[in-house]
C-alpha cells in the first residue's frame, strides 16, 4: 500500500467508519409509524425523525448494515453525504466537487443517478447528471480513481446509485446502501397479476399486530405473500440474510466486521425464540396456488405454508376455540377484476368476515364505496397507493 493509499484509508476510517452518519429508510407512505416501531425493535432509532415516505436516523455504519439485514418494512436505506444550496450549474459543480467521493467510491465502480427536482431553478435532470458526472470524475482523479458511468443500471456488480433531490434550490445528496430494493427477498420466483410487495405485506401484518395471534389466515393468497411473510415473522428469520447489498462495494466495508454482525443477529442468546402459531393459506385459482407453493419453497417455509384450494366465500375455515386468528385479505381489484359485480363481491366478503366472530382482520379495500359495501367496523385505517391505485387497509383487533 502506497503512502497516498494509506492516507486515504486513514481518512475512510476517521470520516466514515468511526463517524456518526445520517441515514434515511424509505418506506411505503402511510406506514411511517408502523415502520418506525420496527426500527426501534432493530435498535437503530437514534435521532429518529419521521417524515412522509421515510424515517431519518443517525448511527455508525453497522446501523445501516443491521437495518438492511433485519428490516421487513423498509424499501431501501440511503446514507446522506451532502446538502447545499445550488441555484445554478456553476454552484452545483463547485459543491459537488467538494464532496469527498473518494471516501465512498472504489476505483472502477459503476455509478448511476436517481434525480428528482421540486420547486427549484435547476430542473433539467440530464444537465444535472452531466455536471455530477464531471464533478465526481474530477474529484476522484485527484486520487488516481476512475468511476464508470453506464448508460443504465444492470448486469455485473451492483452499481452505486447516487440519489439527488432538489427541493427549493437545496440539493440533498445520498448514497444507496441497499442495492436491489429490500422487498425483493429472493423467494418470489413465481408471480401472479398485481402481486403484493413483500414489504407492504409485512407492514400490514405489523399494523395488525400479527404477533399477537396464534393463526394467520391468508384466504385469497395469490402468490402467497401474506402467508410467507407471516411464516417468516413467526420464525423471526432475517429477510436480508442471504443477499448482497450496495454497501459491500464501499471502500469502508469490512467483511469480517459484517460477518460478525450477521452471526450475532442470526444466532446466540440475543435471538428471540420463534413465535408459536400456524398459517392457513388458500385460493380458488390453481395457477396462484402453484405460485404460492413454489414461493414458499424458495423462502424455506414450505412446511409452514401449505396452500390449499378453497373458496373462502363458501367454505368455512375451522379455527380452534382457544386460538386467536387474524385474517389478512388482499381481495381482487383493478385489473384483477375482469368481470362480475364488484359491489356484490365485496358485500359477500363483508358477510363472510362477520361470520368469523372474534377474529381480527386486515383487509385491503380499493374504494370508499366498497368499504361501505362491506359494512365492517375497524380500529385503524391506513390510506396508501398500491399499483397506482389509492387504496386503504382497514384493521380490526381480534
């Protein structure tokens, strides 16, 4: 290692590894408080600030490692590295050149950009990216480093995404720590139309306090997301245990320290015992059942998630008298409803749910008129967007 490389390594240790950093966990808008509860459980709630669409917090690098590995609810985790005012491209280039990119970008690393602009004089994203490419290249050249700017992300190693957000002429610069979105657990190899994202299913289950129930029922399972996420929650498995992350390509990444953290999270006295309970998974569609079975196998919960063919609206599910049950329901809506009377379907869903007296439920409802049609009471209602459609989940405690 040369003297300049040693000097750079010392700066990385001092200014990245040993420093308190600011991170931002992106979550489904509407579920920020639900996700914040999970962050507190994971132990990364220092300096927590909840904003629309996410949660800001502070911590060392291991805080971001821990969240990426453990979180069921976050979409991705970003690290803030700079904030400045820039009302013209000269100022943007000057400030961007002052960012210590050499502390975060390895030689030959692929860099892609995600740029958004709101109420700012700089709004041409193509020109903004051009200036950033030039600034990063100029800065890294001082240290003998050369970045790569592919035309698009994809293929090879995980590229480093740089998130740029302009808001009222203030530029916020963040580095993606996750790589692939965290809802891509790796088990959903077989899908159905309009599938439920894994993180959204986990958020809804947490909002319904699924851990308090001895039985989770997913009666219109589709590709099995509710059922699989419930089984993984019961087993307290780590959703990010077997995947790679963008931070693994950082100059500050120390594989031995990360593996030590993973071992401490996945074994030993600190790990909580699995929750007792069963999962009931069913659908009327053969292709959905086949997808759910394969996805459960890929997730390693095929012994807990056993999809059965059953018409939930006609065949009663037997619940033992001493078991509290939660019904997690994602009824068809939008493109999944190709024909038939939508109102009649949701009226029948409401009648069926009322037949399970004492059960808790979490039901996704696509419109207020259909919510009224179901005529179900609830303790909590969360509005959100799913597949471009404004929907709500209504939650009733059992």
